[in-house]
C-alpha cells in the first residue's frame, strides 16, 4: 500500500533530483523509496547498491582541492623509471 509523504527540501536539490529521475526514466518518488529501502535493509539488492569495486577503492582519504594531479603523476613516473 502506497502512502503519501511530504518532504521539505532545498529547491536546487529538488530540481537536480527531478532531472536525475527524468534521465533514469523513473519517478522521483520511486527513487526516494528505493533509497530509503536501501538504508533500512541490510542485504539490499536494489540497483542503487554500491558495487564491490567501488567499495574496494574507497579509502576515506580526502583529496586536497588544490592537488596538481598532473605534477603528482609526473613525479611518480620520474621516480618509477629512474
């Protein structure tokens, strides 16, 4: 049985969520329902599950916003091929 739920959210978040839902060809209600289901189910098998690969590469380390990744990679290669 479906029940109506009223939420108060930031307007920009709602607009982005509606666009996302439209691109996925799903209703926003269905996306919210699936998300809440994933939060409350231990063995969630919905398509919103985080893949094992993504879980494996998640380190919890924050990357600095001013990181020059090209320089870092160049330094890494220079050290590797000394």
